[in-house]
C-alpha cells in the first residue's frame, strides 16, 4: 500500500484542490483528509462519483466543495480569500482527446486557467505559499527524439499533442512567476496514470480494461508499445509532499512508476483476475511519448518514494473494482 507523508499539526490555512472531482483530484483529497486536513475542492462538475469511489462516502459528503471554473479568475480569487487558502494544488485540465477536438477550448482551460491560478496566488500577497500543479510526460515526444534510457527532467520538450504544448506553456508560466514575483511552485510530469477513478484520456484505457475485466466484458486497449505506468496513489503522494514542502524556485519533476509494455499490463490484469483471460486485448500502436521517465530529482528532493510495482497496483485496482461491484456501486458509465 502507498503511505502518505505525515502533515505537521502546525499546518495552517486550507489547501485548495482544483479539478478535485477528477481522478488525481480524488486521490489528493483522500490523502489530505487522511492527514487531518480539510481541503477545499473546486471543480466545474457537481457529481463526486470518483471521490466516493476513491475516498469513500464519508469524505465525499463532508468536504468543502465549490462548483467553479479556473477560467473565472475573480471567482477563484474569491474562493482563496473566503476559505483562507494557503496552498494551491492545481489539477483542473482538459485531457488529450478534448484538446485535440477543440484546441482553443483546451488552451483556455489548460493555459489561461493555469495562468489564473498563478496570478491569484501572486495577488494573495504571500498568503498562498506555493502552487503545485500537474504537468505531464506529454511535454516530451516519442523515444526516437531522445538518447537511449529513461528521459530526464532536463530533457528538451518535444510535445506531439496540443495537450503537451499547453503543459510546456504552463511550466514556463511557473518559471516566470518565480523569476518576477518569487512565487514558489512544483510541477509534476506523470505519464500513464492508472487506478480507480482513471476513466478519461488517451492513457486511461488500461484502467478501463481492469474495470471491464471485473464486469466480465471484453475490452481492447487502443494503443500498445511501452509506457511509464504509475499508480494514481503514488502521484497523489507526490502532490501532497510538495504542497507541504518548503522548496523554492519553479521546480518540475518527472514521476516514474514502471516502464512496461502494454502486453505486460494485460498479463497483470489476467493474473489478478483469471476470468478475464482472452477477453483483454490491445492494439500494437505506440503512443508518441517516452517509454520511461527518470525521476531522480523527485526522489532526491521529496523522496524516497518507491513506486507501487505494476502487478501490485493492478491488483489493488481490480480488488477495489471487485468490492464496489459486489456492493452494487461500481460506476461503469465510461464503458457504455
């Protein structure tokens, strides 16, 4: 199981989580609540079904939720003032399919929304101590553009998608806010995140395959090759650690889980849920991202934080889905 860092009892003020009803948002909220915090949740949606799945009914019912949009800077500033926000974990974003379908809309949410977050933090006159935000391994291009081996933090960005371009812009926004205003920030670059709650985006298919396995349905993962697979709880652990760290600068870290072929993910699903044998397939078409990320910087500054092994993460995910299915609470809307 993933352990989360203990939070000092001297922590004051609230942590605001944007995009809190998404996959990573739910895991971050779970971690913050487990550490005794009362985070404030901001999201354009109003259905906390992922939060219920990941953190439980009690958490979903008790946390402070605000329905809002990061593209509305005035509302964001009001939430920060009214809830005594001291740390900002920014996860709200459109994923690759939506950015591909509507690039200007994706830029509005992913780039302007992120600039709004940084500007509101700057304008707080020091009350917001830092911003921790989700970048992505999608800032890098396919393996052929890099030397052999895991891609390092300082490798040049070569994004192959609009989504990756927007994440590069956000990293540069963070750098300028540190250079001009001394606002500390930490960005994280996970790649193929999996686990309960992961249901949308190009790299969500492995998790959808795990859910389909439990439901006894066939499923084809629409891509193949190798990727860096990281369990959602490990990503949340990184965000929580950074939110309570005292690091300066505009830092950006790769996050590494397990570099594996998609066929190995299928094998792990079949090992954890033998009834799925022969029902889970994949298309051998690589995605335009690195096969592995080097997270030495993260481990040095915020670790040690060993990742959950792929087989264990798959097993935990499937066990969660199986329990929810037995209880009649497994939401499968995304498989429809």
